[in-house]
C-alpha cells in the first residue's frame, strides 16, 4: 500500500472495489478533485477485493492514492473491515466505486464530530433520473423487519434518524465501527451487512443519521449483477434478509408474528415458482446456529429511535 497520512488528517476516504476498473477510471479523478477542494489533507484508499480485471494496473495512474489488494475476493463486509483496519483517522468516508460526492461533506463531518451519540451520517444519494436514496427507515411488516425508502415521504432539510448508514456513501465514526466489530462477515458476499451494523449501533444508543445537505451522485452501476447470476443474487438477498431478522428480532411477541408469517412466505414462493427464495431461506436456516445473538434489548424502542412508525 502507498502510504498517505497527514499528521492532522481527520478523515480517510475508503473505496472498496471489485472488478470495477472502468468505474475507478471514470470516478476516482472526480472524487480526488472534490476531496482536494473540500478536505485537502484527507487520505484516499482503494481496497481491491481480489479483482481479476486491470484494477492494479489502473491504480498505478493514481500514485497519490493508497492501494490495498486482497489476494482473493472476500465480499463487501470483509473488504471494508480490512480497509478500515488501515485507517488512522477518527472518521472514514465510505464510498462505492460508482459514487461521486457533490456537496455538504464538511458540514456533515462537523455534525458527526459534535455529536458523540452519532455513529454515522449517511448521504442523500441522487440516483439516475429524479430518484433519491441513501435513507432507510425500518418497517416490520408481514413478520419481517425490512427497510423502506425515507425519501418517498420525507423532504427534510435537517438531519433525521435512519435505520442504518448506507454502505454506498456514509461518514462513519471509526472508534464505534471497531467497537461493534465492523461488518458481520456472516452476510458476505453482499447485502444486509449495513442494516445489521446500523441496527447493532442503535442498540448501543449510537445513532445513524441522514443529512440531506450531504449529497452524492450514485449511478448504480451493476457491480454485483455483473459478477453474479440473477438467481445467485436473489438467493443471497433472501438468505441475508432472514439472517438479519433472526439476529435483530427480540421479544416473544415479535418472534411469534415472524414465525406465523414464515410458512406464508414459503407458500407464496412455492406457488410463484420462486426457487431462489426457498433456496435462500433454507441456506439461512442451515446457518442459523452461527448467528451471534445480541444482548437482551427493547426491539420496539430501537425501532422507534431508528425512525420506524
């Protein structure tokens, strides 16, 4: 890794990437220009998660960027955990390789710095077209804890609580990230690891916030779909949805509702010939014993604090 640490640096930019040479070539110069103008002494690190494309060769064009390469692809959670182990600053800006920051980073960093009860600040993501993203609220419906897009109904201009910081664009307090043990490798290679992290942070009273003034452009390039089949993506998403729920749900009433609905979800999958859903569920069931159980906590208190209704 090429070292780049200023003695007074407060923030490190971490960009995990897997077979994303085309995205780094396109977006990294824009990210570097923005960071240089906004927080000039902030180191930038690209963590290459075992890419088989020309990422290593491309990174030689950016000698000012720290580059860490894994010998194998280990998935998003492990890649970020390894990248943050190399961070020497109190805060990290986690960016997907298809994300460009456009405004509000300095003010978001100031807000995070001033609130010791905040774990992370997520950016408002401007998606293709007129869509917005980056702010998820919890919803317990049909026996499953999922996330819903806050921007469907919210038009806040001030920071508001959300379920978890988006893994695609968020400022994170490194001390708290490490205290939580980072992303849970159980969710590798992708999906639901950020929801799990944010939910565990709320259990400790550490808030995840969305700051609408902190915004990024996210072109949602299909990195996952470009490297995994549609069936595999659906299987993993289903598996991790259930693993997340089995780790997050607490209280016998909540579990009773969940258990009552599971057969209905499986019946719907059978009737719709959704084989990947059933496969994902039973894959999760096999892993159920490996789920780290949280200490006792009030599910509904955390649910409301995280923005649920």
